[in-house]
């Protein structure tokens, strides 16, 4: 195993750990500030910090949208802004462990989207993995008692998180139409309109009293959480994830991403949350199904990569 590959795995593990810790951190911050303030901090700080890094790595010429500003802005607003707002809005109603297993369904949602939009029917093995993953999510959300899933507040939160996950799937699918851009350029140029959208939406919400503007005291009380969510959860995790992708490839990165629910459950355990056996089993089913699907995709790719045998003379 090369040093570059080992570093890539390490980078990916750190990124997944940071992302897995985000949801419990955000849930704790909701006691003092609303989701608008959290997302303004996340993307505002991220945009400020990433600007000099972007200019150093990509150069000023990469700031141009090449006549695709509105397309890029739409992708950024839906994929980054609405995705984050919906997930954090849902998180204010539901539990971090519910949210993370729903977010873990994103590879399955992408496969379903490809099936519905482009007619690319997933292999039978992938369909089975998707069904098992959804069953695991239901086990975590209901905790073995279907009446819990019928709780209007928690059900609304879960649905909002699912919508946010769908927005992010759309973002990842749209990335294919920007294939000539580097990963950092696509991320940064979509983040700018997303950050502007969140800021404008927050100002409108605060001025119209639809949401309470945070006080200085409230912001200070959750400064550690906001610092983590912006610097670690967005800036550091994104840069590490890009570095991991470059070194170990998409399939290996996706395999590491499946550890995110494990991290969230571990953080929640350290916070004092205790889980029922069916919740743990459901989470394991989700992770196991996603890992199995990754291994199936790896097997299929290896067969496609093998050159066809030459005909005998």
C-alpha cells in the first residue's frame, strides 16, 4: 500500500469523523440559536476561509463562471443551501441518529434517481441492498414501535431530512455536467451563491420576525459548536474529502462514507444517549447494506476493467 493511498484513507476517515459529529453538535446548538444563524455561520465562515485557499490553488482565472453563472447558482442553491437548511430544519424536530441514517441513504437515492430519470435500472444485488438499507432506516426511526414514526413532529423532521438528502443527491448528479472543472472549483463556485442565498434568506426571516435573530450572548454561548460546524464540518472536511478522493478514488471514498452513522451514534452515546437493540440493529443493517453495495460495485468495475480476450489466430 503506497504512502499516498494510506494518506488518502486517513484523510477520508478524518473527514467522515468530522461530518458524523456535525449533527449532534448542531442539535446541541439549537438550544440557543436557530438554523438560520447556524447555516450563516457555516457557509459564511467557510466562504471567507476558502477564498485565499481557492485563489492559491486555482488562480483568479478560475473565478469565472464561463457563462454558466445561473446554472451554477441554481445547482449551488439547491444542493448546498436548500440541502443544509432542510437537513438542519429537520434536525430541530428529530434526533441526530434518525437524521444520519436517512442521510446514509444518499447512494441508494442516487441509484433510484438514475433509474427514474435515465432508465438505468440498478442490478438485482443493488436493489436488494437498497431495500435492506431502507428497512434499517425504518427500524431506527420507529425504534420497534410504529407509533413513534407517527409522531407528527418527529415524522416532519425525518421527511425534511429526506428532502435535504434528495437535494444533495441532485447536487452530486449535477456535478457531472461540470466535468471540466476541478472538484474544488465546482465546490467553491457553487458555495458562493449558496452562501449569499442563505444570508439573504436569514436577513429576511429576521427582519420579518419569522425567525429570531441571535443575540451576541447566544452566539457566544454556542461559539465552540459554531466553530466546529463551520471550520471543521465544512472547510476542513471538504478539503480532506477532496484530497482523499484524489488519492483513493470514488469507490474507496464511498466505502469510508458509510462509517458516518457509526460516528454519529458514538458521539450520541458519549453525550449520554442510550440506544435500543433494534436501533443498533437498524443502523448496522444500513451500514452493512451500503458496504455490500459498494463491494458489488467494485466487483462489477473489476470485471469491466478486464480486457476482452484476444481471438485465436
